[in-house]
């Protein structure tokens, strides 16, 4: 009589390393794609339905905060919003964009309704990434907030993954500013 269980036997609780290897192969490593060298192509709507593309931001340069409307990112997202707001209203510097990956929200319809109720155009542009594809094109993993600065040429010039601060916001805005 041969060993019962075959492959399953080697993957069971007796060999957790094999189980982890098979799970990683089946579902991927979870690592996000590499960060882009230039502003990824995008075509998204703000909460009021206005359409924006990557070309919308190329002439002025742009600071993009890629995030998700989930509890673990709420404080980080608000800190970036607060730090970047003073730089968003002059119209001379780079555009400031917060890109919300809606695919990570389990209460998506409620979140979208709330965003639409409080969003006011002007200043910071809020874009809704319905399926997370644009977030992935920025190389940002799930449950993460990352801020990028792109020059008017579209070239990536700075990235910040830490906590927001007025100094980091100023650094990103200065990096993205037309020369």
C-alpha cells in the first residue's frame, strides 16, 4: 500500500512551508508592480463626473497621492490632504490630486455617496479609481498610501511613503513645479 494523501499530504499542516509556497504560486506574491518612471496613463472621473486624463496635468506638473477610502488609511490620507491643501489653490504650481482606489472599500456605495456629498471642485482634485487598475499602474500595493511628484514632462521626480508633513508636501510640490 502506498502513502495515502499524495500531494495533499505533503501540503498539510505537517509541512507548512510547502503550503505557503503553493499559496504564493496560486495567488501571487502580493507585491505591487514597479513604480512608474513617468506619469501613468489615466482616465478617471471626479465625484461630480468631470473627466480627467494624465494629459490634464502634464503642463503644470502634478503631485498624486494614491490611497484608498479604508479605515487604516484614513488618518494618513487626511494628513496628506491637510499638508497639500495650502499648495493647491494658487493655480500656478503643480496640480494636486488624491486618487482613491475604490476597489478596496467594502462599503463602496456608502463611501461614494459620502464623497459626492462633501466634494467641492477646485483646489485638490479627487479622482475615483473604481477597479484599482490605476493604483496598480502607480505600483502602489493595497492598504497603502504613497505620494508621487511628476514634473511637467511627466517624469517621476519624487516619491514619499512615510507620514505626511508640511515639509514633505513642500518637497513634493517643489519637485513637481515647472522650472
